[in-house]
């Protein structure tokens, strides 16, 4: 039996999970000496690389000192909490990474809580000790306090700590004594994280993840709980509704380095991939055909936010995208449900409208961005929070928000949060920065990040996670300014925009195509006004007495997808196509709009 360790790497956003995995891969000699591996090896899709965040969890394995270490890299954002929960099922222990300056952040708490509840043994890695003004000893105390607060067991509280810098590629037991390799972290894994228990008996496995190959179809991934699986074995697939389907395993794969290797059999404790099983969902059990027993299913936190998805019906539909019909969008959302555990999709009675439920704006915007890159066109409505009725009271989701800002901006930030019905819990000073914690309704967070970053000159570090449902807090003032709406379709001219600049700020460039009903800017007042941006200067052969002034145009505001989703009002859509993001009114015709608003 091979010596195995299954570990998950968990941490807050940007604390260096994927960088550490890179160094582990190099330490496990997965690459040839002369091969340039690059950075962030595992973040291999374009979207992950651009944003610098991990979205999907990945499996790799390395061999170190005759021991096979299966590493699972997990996302840090709470919006992808569904990913974290499901992969922790495969691990026996976890590496908890904490930034030596920031200390434990909200997400650290969120993922650690999940790991402790599952009874995983933690190894704490205090990363980034090369940063100026870092405080490794204090942070270690803070991690201990956090574990204590999360009701960790005696064994879990007796955790080993490794210090180092993943970026510079060293780990050590003492942060004052740098080394030249990361062996300290790998040794700690082998020493402290238990090997998977071999449970004898009829074979069982919980499907926790899936892969797709165009040759063999869907591949089930999970960790063998009990017994062993062999190639060509007859098994039973046990589904959510209690029904069972008999099937046969065609091939077995285990993770080897970055890829997979075909094997004849796998033992309990191995992480493996089964080829040839059809019609499964994440959370189903694969069991022996003679004595089938189901394992408990994965419990996942409920979604807290919803958005309306609809087909693109603007005058510019079908210009950019390949997939524009409702069937295309419906198929794509169904395909996404297979992978994305925390997502729900509901078909509306209206034709071509779907309500999509997710964990937060980021979770849903990543889905929209992925669809857009694949060549889909769609329109998305304003994000709404999910309201529940508890004991006859209307309740809404409330989140814990932490903001870390330089001292001089703190009063502005507090004012912003309290206006949105936020309540302060704690506030303490760290050097010249202030660390604040609030409870705030999820509605109040929509659109808050931009304002906070603007008010703090980009210095603020903000994070939030779902706390609980609480009674409805009353109305929250969202965007107060009205919209500038294009009167008719055509090309926007600099001459017209120049003359309208005192009305507000624009979102379009001169010479851009617009259509009637498109939102082309923000009004300085609170009402919507219709403007004509397609008016050009009439040229005559008569010279005017006054000299012509050149049009001086202020550069327009260019929104990212999240910013646009957070910006729009209830009666607006964001039109998303592969090359453009436009904001528009749901009802394009001005007279119709006035009728509807009466």
C-alpha cells in the first residue's frame, strides 16, 4: 500500500494559495530542469489569470520522500464557497495559509470553520513574512484564538506552525531563520497530517467533483471511502431520490502530477476518477453491486442572491455573438448546474426569462463572463436578495463585513456603511490603519465596493461573508442619480456630447453606435432625461462671426461587468455580448416607459 496524504489548501483571497502550490510542484520535481513552468500553473483558464483569483478547485499530486501527496487548491472567495465545501470532503487535513501582516480575515474564518466541523487536522502556514511591518508571532496567536472560538478539539488546537514566503520559495520553523527550500512545509504535512484510514468492506465512494472529456463524456471524481474499486467492476449508482442504477466501471484513473494515470484498482483513501458512469450528480454514492449502502450527501449553504437572465432583444442583437436564442441559453445554464453546486436556475412563466440564484454578485458575474467569452449574448437584470419568511416575519440575508482602511478615511467609510443600515461591531487600530467590523444587509453591499474604494483612494481592503437571516431592515438608498437615455439610434457625435456634458457624465465614446432607449450616461439630478447624442453639426458655407470652439470631451466612465450590475436600477438591464457591455432601459420606447411608470 502506497503512503498517501490528502490535503486541501485553504485561505483568504490573495494570501498565496496558488503560489504555494506552484512551489510544491517544483519541489516534487514535476518539470524537467530546463522547462519553464511559469507562474500560477494551476490557474489555467483565461478568466482566472486576468483576475488573479482561483475559481475552480484543482487536484494535483506530488511525490516527496516516498510519500504521495494529493493537493487540492481551493478558491478563497466566499462566493465560491460551494467549491470549497465539496472538495474538503476529499481531504484528511488542511494547510491553512495566513498573511503575516493581515492575519485571519473573514474568509479564513469561513473556510476554517468548514474544515474544523469536518474534523480535519490543520497545519498553519504563516506566509509573506518578507513583507515590511509583518507580525508573525501576533498572527499565530490570532489563529489560535480563532480556532478556539470555532470550538476546535484539543488535537486541532495543537497545530504545528510553519513560517515562510511562498513567493521567495522558502519555509522554516522560525521566521527569523530563512532557508532556501520549502521542505519544512512538506515535512510538516507528512509528519502531522494523518494518512487516510483504510476501511475494509464493500466498496463505497462519494462523488465530490466531476470532469468532462469530449471522448468519454462525464468523469466522476471522489475519494474512495471504503474497500477497493477495480476496472470492469459492477457497481450501483445511488441517487438523491433514493433510486439506484446498475452500471459498470470502464476505466480507473488516479492523479499523477498534473495529469491522470490509468490503474487497475484503487484502495480506500485514494482520490480517483471513474470513467464510464452515466447520469450521476455531485453528492451521489457509487457502491458495490452486491451490498449497496449510501453515504451522507454534501450539505451546501443556500444561495442568497438572484438575477434575471433573458435573451438579448435589443436592436443590436446577433451582431457579436454566436449563441443568441433562448434554447442556447437554456442548454448552457443546465450544463452549468452540473458543475456549480451553489447555483439554482428557475424558469419563469414568461417566455425566455430565467431566474438564476447564486452566492453573490461575483459568483454570478463569473458565470456571465464565462458565457460571454464562449460567444453568448444575453441580458441581465438587477441583482436581488432572496427574502424568506421566518415565523411570519419578512427576513433578509445579513452579512459580516470587515473593512481595513488608513485612519484618515475611516469616518467617510463608517458614514457610508451606516447609511446602508450597517451596524458597527468592533473597531481597532493597527499601526496607522483601522480595522472595522460591521453587520450589514446583503442589499447594502451591492454597489458598496466601488464607493469604498473611491472614498479611500483605493486603499481599503474589504471582505464579507454571509452571517444569517434577520428581520427586514427597511429601505436602503441605492443610486440616487437618474439616467441619460438616448432619444434615437445612430452614431454618437462629439459635437452633441460636448453640448450635453453639463447634464452629467457619459458612458459612451464619440463615434459609438447607440440605439433608442440605451442608457448613455448618468444625470447629475435624480430624474431620467432623454437626450439626443446623434445630432451632428450642420455645415454651411456661411462663416459664423464667433470662432468655433473645439469640442472638449471628458473621458467616459467605462464599467466592468460587476460595476455595471451593481450600478443599474430596477427598470434597467445590462446587455452582455462578446465584445460590448451596454446598459439599457427594459422598455426602450419613451412613451411606453412613461405609461408604465404611471
